[in-house]
């Protein structure tokens, strides 16, 4: 009985102490976020205008091959898009009977005029003709000979003729086929100089104010993006193309780089308008969009929310403007867990 009474007294004494402990404040550690940071960098940024187009032969280096006289296309040795070397056989043309007859008649006219001149000269020697008659016969001979020479230059003296390539190039248009009868001055084909290509780009009319001759252009093949060619604008057209509703801009391809491109390829031209300095951060540092776009900078070990406006992109970097300076630390990983003023821990 005595022991029990003593235990009761101890329990009575401990109860106030427990109550006191329960009323003491508990001091919890302030939460922090482990983050990874990167520096704000200042880089040069080139404003560019994207323009799509096609790779065409240089219009100043396209030769039109016409048939000088009527005839029959007996053979065709080339195809559309084929590369040819200077002197290669292109067509075999058989002279039309009417054209051949025209040449024979001109030849007979020369023979007759020559005999008439000789006759008038003999009559003059016998005092039976005048000097004027001899001069008239001489003029007739010259006219007949000029007509014959013209027909010879047009190939009418040949029964059949083989036309050959006048230069190294590509057949970009073929308007005749084997067995076809053609008239004089018919265009048979177009041959473009192989090493003289031009990028034909389409630009919106409202963007023309910033584009002029000499503006640098980077040309990329759409299907082979690894192929890039540096050039500059050669000419800006003064009308809208009715098919594309765009204004055409021409940029030549340097001769040393034409082997890497195929005529007719679809291309993208980045027209470089101007260069300026800008502040850039990794794309992962920017949270939100439009008016809510922001980054978290590190200030005295705490996260500071800074509103920014985004601009152009340069690889994995995005241009930003706001109360930032080159060299500032911004959070690139762990920023989704942050709020303004939160304590942060940086990865070593």
C-alpha cells in the first residue's frame, strides 16, 4: 500500500511537466529546392527572313537551240534533264524537200547570174553593150550569191544535219521528238549552263523594304538540310508572280558549290537582314508563355522571379529581355518547384 501511494505521487508530479512540453513551440527547418543554373550570355543575333523557292538555271546562261530550216527530226540522242558536253550529238535533222529545192534554185540563180555577167562583159568588149548593163549584171550576181550564202548558213545545202551541243550544260526543255516534222525557226530545246545556277526565292511584298541587292543569303536544300550555300541577293523583281503571289528574289549559287545541288530542288533561303546584340538563356530556363513568361534568377541563395519577353531562338538558346544582365545565374532545372523568394540549393 505504501508503494502504490508513492507511484501516484510521482504521476501527479509528471503531469504538469508533460503539459509544459506540449505547449513549447516546434522550430521546423525552412524548405529548399535543389536546382541547376546557367549564366545569361550576350550574343550577336542576325535577324533573318525565311523564303522558300526552287533552284533554277541562271536565266542569263540559258541557250535556246532552234532549227534553222524546216525538216524531219530523224533522231534524238538526248532526254530532258540530261547532262551534255560541248560537241555531243543532240539531233539529226533531215532537210525538208521544199527547203532543199529553195537552195537548189538559189544555186541555179547564181550560175545564171555568173553566165549573164560573162556575156555582158563580152558584149562590152565588142562594143555591143554598155558599162551600165555590165554593172547591173554584176549586182544581180552579188544578190544571188548573198541569197545562196544565207541558205548555206541555215544548213539547206545539206540533205541531213547533226546538231551538236554548243556548251556544257543540262537539257532543261525538250520540244521535239523523233519522227516529228518541224518548221523553220522552231525551238527544239533549251540548254542551261551546268555551273551557273540561281536560287529563285519568293518573298512577301510587305517584306521587300529590307531586301536589296547584296543582302547575304544562306541557302539550304529542304530535302538535304546538311547542304548549305552562302550567297547574296543579285536582283529583286518589281512585280508579284501571279502563280505564287510573291515577289521573286534571285541569288546565284557559287560555281564551286553547284555539284552539291540538283537543278529543280526545293530550297529554303535565310535572308540575313541585320545583326544586333541580345541576351540569351537556355530554353529550359523560361517558364510560362506570352505575358506570363518568366525566369528564376539566384539572389543571395534565394529564387527571384523575373518577368521576361522572349524573342528569336539561336539553337538551344532563346532571346530574353527584362531586368537581367549578362552573367546572371538563372535556374534551368528544378525551376518548376520554385516560387518567388524560396531558398535554393545549387548543384555543385
